[in-house]
């Protein structure tokens, strides 16, 4: 800001008006999160397609069902694949809900009050609202979080991390089951 202020002295007093570093970093983080969610959803959809094919191919192949690693009763490999797929369906649904509720931080100002933007527009709240709507639309969001501080709500990050944990749990179960089935010779990795 100091360097730009030296180059453009007439603008020096207003270079930082309205926006903080979080205007850039938090909005960027939300864009990155949205893109990451979209990548994960595509990957899960591809995995579900492959698991559905696998389940169809092995719907009649018997394997021994276990409880606490002890033999329980017969089931099929196709049914086991449906269990793995169901976990991934839950993960896909979680990601979809997060994606649908993801908002932009937009132009909330230093503390989330938009006061500095109101000052820039001489108190015209309609202009501030129009700018916010335009920014949201330009970046592909339907709206912004209605209440923020300097940052967007960090509960958003917690929801994303919980979803990533869920995906990890699903994949760990799948891998563990395949490992046990391989150990008993019922399938080959």
C-alpha cells in the first residue's frame, strides 16, 4: 500500500478503504474450496460408477461375512461392494450439501459491517448491495454470508474437514475389507 501510495499520491488515502487482506484471501479460499469440492465429487462419482459395475459383476460371488474378524455367515462380494458404495454415497451427499450452501464472503469490509463501502457510496446501501450481488455473480456464487467478521465463518472449514474425514473413513473401510478378503484368499488385490 505504501509503494502504491507513493506512485499514486492522490489515491493513497483510499487504497485500503473497504477491503482488507481477507477480502482477497478469504474469497480466494472459498473459490479454492468450491473447486476442491467439485473435484472430490467427480472422483467419488467415478468411484461409485466403478463400484456399481463391480457389484453387478460379483453379485453372486460368495464370500464369508465376518463380525469382529470372526466368521459369521455367507454373503456376496457384490453386497460388500454395495456397503462400500453406500459409504461413498453418504460422502457425496455431504459434499453436495456443503457445496450448495457455500457462499462468498464478498465485500463485508474490515469487521463485516460494510461501513467503509457505505462511505465510498455516500451512504447509499442499495449501491453497496448491488456491488455485492455483482461480485457474487461474477465469481459464480448465488449469495454471500449474511454475517461475517473480518473473515468468513470458520464453521465452513470445519464442515469441509469433517467431510474429508468421512471420505477417509469410507476409503479406510473399503481398503480394510479388501485386505481381510485377500488375507483369507476370497479375493485377490
